[in-house]
C-alpha cells in the first residue's frame, strides 16, 4: 500500500463512497493522533476527565512508526483530540517529521503555552493550520468557561503569533464553541476577530460527539461570511490536506 499514489487512493475512496461500498479497500487520507491526553486546564464543556484514560504522552518513537506506516496515503495529520498538544515536549519534532514525510498537519491549542518561543517553533516545524480555542471575547465570560486560565495572556499570545506569522505561512483560526454560558459574548467575539487581519474565525456550536455541528467561518479583516453552514470545514480540510 505504501507505494499507492495519493491521488489513486482518493479516487478509489470517492468511488467507494459513490457506489456505497460498505467495506472500504481504500486507505484513510487523514489521521487524528493524540500527542497527549494531559491538559493544563479543566474547561466546563470538556469530556476529557470522564474518559477514564491514564494521563500520558505519545512517545516520539511510536509516533514516527505511525507516520512511516501512513506516509504512502495519508495527506493530513491532526494532533487534536483530548489534551493540550503543546504539553508534549516532542510536539515540534513530531510536526517537523510529519512535514518531512510530505504530509500536512494541524493542531488545536488553548493558547496558554503559545509563547513567542513556542510560536516560532510551530512556524519553523511547518505547521499548516492552528486553531486557538478562545470561546469568549471578555475575561468575565472566558473565566467561567475556562477557569484557571489567563485571558489576557492567551489573547496576547495570539496577537504575537499573528505578527510572527509573516507571509501567512500558517493558517490561524480563533475559535468559539458556542454554548449557553458564552452566548451573550457571541456577537462581540465575531466583531472583535473579524476586524483582525490574518486570522479566520470559527463558530462551532456545542454538540455531543454524535451530534451534528454547523461551522461558520468569517473572512479575516472583512467581516464577510465566506461559507456557512458546513462547507467551510470541508474547504479548510481540502486546503490543508492538499
Ligand atoms: S483546553 Fe481543551 S482539552 Fe483542555 S480542558 Fe479545555 S477543552 Fe479540554
């Protein structure tokens, strides 16, 4: 399988989909790999604590073995599941290894560890897409949703990263998971981030893992809704897994 051209795998998957083939002979084009299930926060909407997993990080050796197996067909690896990926001390080496293998990559962070040094390391490693989970535009609401975090520090980290990200090497998204607790902040969140250049805005309605989620993106710096509902995520995926 490792020699199978990526485009052939994609065409085979498309054919399987169109013909409703129940068991797919094609290989996956995207992987979600949990670099760690540890986190430095305990957000009110997070199911992580209920998942009964021992806190641990994936080793660099295991990670490389997975990437070596996947590199003939996988086009996109995402590091976000449970946990804060920047807590894994090998995360920058992992991203660089993925990129060296010809695979694009994305990561979701709560932004607390997004220091200047870590921001530069993400850019140098070649990360394609970074989502920063913010969920609020005011410290008051933020502290209710993400207790124990530091709103000013996180916002400062995002602004700093935007400045570091010259030539838009990385796509950056400011994300709000929309729930009852932050509903009053929704419009202010959109207004704040849509006026900023070089960052996209994602509003992601809260839903159960089995639930349907509609995503809305706002074009950075213009305030235009560029795709809603649903296709924004598909567009982003195709762009990142190009
Ligand atoms: S930052 Fe993410 S993983 Fe950590 S507790 Fe909050 S929602 Fe869960």
